[in-house]
């Protein structure tokens, strides 16, 4: 058993194959691991949810597993629920379970919710009311403006400042890149810097326009999907929290608490001093 470095992009499938074969956990562009992975050979990369599915199928059979969930997305899903709920944690549900039922299984909301983060830090923000009639399937979440992504459903406490949450995560994600391409090495730190101005009520309208101009410049241009995910996280957040953005541009913040919600580890220097640093 080997353990890759504790870096966000080190968990990307090509980075894992790169780590197992060459000892450096940076994403690799081109052929996917199932085509050409460890030492140039086809490589299967599984995640926890896949292994959970295999265990259920081995125990109860394929027909039983296929009978769960929706026809378009049969089986079960692991959902990491956190934020403003009474009992946060990872729960296993039949795919297609209503969002309201997922929240009930977590013993309900612990406070008023401003919005949901779906899919994790590379995911998308959705207004709280948008998920009222949604179920946990890729199609239903997408119709509400979200993504399943890493299976995260985070309820943001309405008392917290959402702009500060955007800045904290964007800054951390900028420091988690491998520094292999321009969008990660230069684009993400620039976006994080602009968000820092906005979160501190120091941004002007022109600064906000600069953020929106930079976001499309980092998408579909990286060696992996890390910059695309960060851009989606930020752009959907700015859209969902547009009223709070307006407050900040006028030098105010409507947050009732200085507390933060989203878990963010200690950040690393951004941009990285050299490509692939800390990935060995």
C-alpha cells in the first residue's frame, strides 16, 4: 500500500496513476489511465463509492442493486452532508432520494440556510429554494444548477458571509495546484486576489468586472480540470450571492456572524515555487 501526497489534485485519477508508476502525483494530460496508466499499461482507478457498490452487488446481487435508485442512475450513492445540519456525515442513499429526505436523515437544518454547495470545491452553488423539489440524481441536480461531483451537499448558514467563504476556498485551491499550466499557476491566484479585495469591501465595480473576465480565461485550458472546477465554484457563487456582492461593492456586509463554515486546511504559497513541488 502506498499513500500519495496530501494535495487536492493528487487525488485526480491520472495523478494517482502517475504517483504509483513514477512517484510524482501530478495530473497527466492525454490518454486516461484506463487506456495508458501505470508504466504505460491500462490501469483501473476506483473510488470509495465504486468499492461500496461492488460490496453491495457481491452481497445482494446485480438485480437487487439495479432495482434501487432511478432507471437513469440505478443503485446507491454516498453523500457527504455538512454545514447547517444537526447531524453531518456521510450517508448512503438510493440514487434519486429527494433532497428533503437527505436533510431529514441528517436530523434537519440547524439554522437558516442561504444556499447549498453541491459537488465540493470544484462544484457549484445553488440557491436554497432551488433544491426543494430536487432529488439526488445528476439530471435533477443539474436542472437546479448544481452538480453531483464529489458527492458533497453543504448547507451554508445564512448568518455567514458567503463572499468570505468564496475567497477562503479559492485561495486554498490556488495553492493546491501542481503549477503545471498557466491557468493554475497564474489565473487562480489572480482570481483569489480579486476575491480577497471583494471580501474586505475594498473592491470597486471595475474589480468585480475583472473577476468575471478572468473566470472564462482559466476554463478548458488547463492540463487537468482543477481550474475549471474552481472557476465554476466561484462563478456560481457570485451569481447565487449577487445581493451580497452588491453589499460588498458598496463597502458593507450583511453577515450576522464572523464565523466561517467551509472547512479549509492551512493554505500553501501560491503560485508554487516550482512545478510539481510537494507532489513527490
